[in-house]
């Protein structure tokens, strides 16, 4: 989870893709799914099937879903490989919808949380 001490920090999308689920924002960019969870109820004006490009506003950090008891708004960000394009295993659409998760820390410059500032 990526935490911010300010409420409703805006989130922008960094690549081109298509909105697949508008509740938590599953963004499909062919080979990878990018999933943004615990977003604020304050919403960007996006719907399933909308195309997004780098720099588009997709939402705001929040404490929704199973994060309702968290003290600070944050973003739960997931990267998952689209199983259709993973040739190392058989693809089963019933069991592998968002499988093959990848640690996003491998792709972004994350810094440790300063708990005293939280």
C-alpha cells in the first residue's frame, strides 16, 4: 500500500490502457493489469471501457473497501500479468482472472514510510 497523509490525493495514470472495472479501477494495457484499490468515493469521471492515457486523473486516495478502519488514506496498487499472454502456464479464465501478481516496487521508486509524520 502507498500511503499519503493528506486526504484524497489525486492519482494519475502513467500509461495508455482501458478501464476494465470502474469500482477499484482495473486498467488493462494488454500484457499487464494495473489495479488501484481503496480509492475515495470522490470519483474521476470514468466508466468501464473508457480509454485512459498517461497523465489522466483516475481517482483519489481513500479508505474504502476493507481499508475502512485505516487511519490514513492510501492507495493499494497491484500489477498482474495478463494470463492470456503468459506462455509459461495454461490459461484458465475461471481461475486466473488477476493471477501472476508482480511487486510494483520493482517498477517505481518507493520510499519508506515515516511513521512519525503519519
